[in-house]
């Protein structure tokens, strides 16, 4: 569990049950983040990542990625497929089924409008990975690889 003490600031918190970490990013001002394992005071441009055990790690934030939602965009930068699909699942109310563990090792980069149809996001993923098979069936997307290959791509698509 995370506690925030706001000290006059602009910040963003990303905390979803299905995600492995809670991310708190400071844009300006000051924020104190406290967990069972300690506390940190963030400086502008920093992000604290807290895992399920409460362990915190401070990193420099990718502000463009963190704030893309305010521009009504999805921003993926060498993002693993599980994180991408978690984001799309929340936004489009879809269920993702992983037919093989190999597909979870893939990564992708791209910028997409949140107003876009989910298939217009999935299709470029398939074209770039060339090993991912998916078919949108009602509100489900089964993902699998053709060869079980662990491919990582970071090509940007707009």
C-alpha cells in the first residue's frame, strides 16, 4: 500500500491491480511517497516504482510516455506485450488470452490515438512482429506466436 503526501505539485499516479508496479511521477513541486519499506521525496522529472512487496525504486521518468493520456494517446516505447495488452484491455474492455508464454516476451514501440479502433492498434503489432497471430473475437483477443520465437522489436509507428 502506498501513501502520498502532496507538497504543492503536479504529479501522476498509475496504479492498477493487474500491473506489477505502482508508478508515481512528479512533474513539478514535491511529493513524498511512503510505503511499508520506507519513504522517498521525489524531485521534478522523477518516478518512483513500487512493487507488490512495497519496495521502491526511483528512476528518471519518460514524461512524454507518462502524460500521453492527457493528449488522448497511447505511447509505447519498447513496452512488453503484457503491459500493452493490459492498457488496451482497460481502455477497450477486452480480454486477452495468451496462447503461449513466448508471446509475453515481445516488446513494441508506437504512438496511437485513444480514439482509434482496437484493431487499428493490433494490426501494426502483428505486421511488426510477424510472428504474432491474433484474431479479435467479440471482446477477446487470443495471442500466440507462430514459431515460439522470443522476438523484441522497438520500431516506432505513428
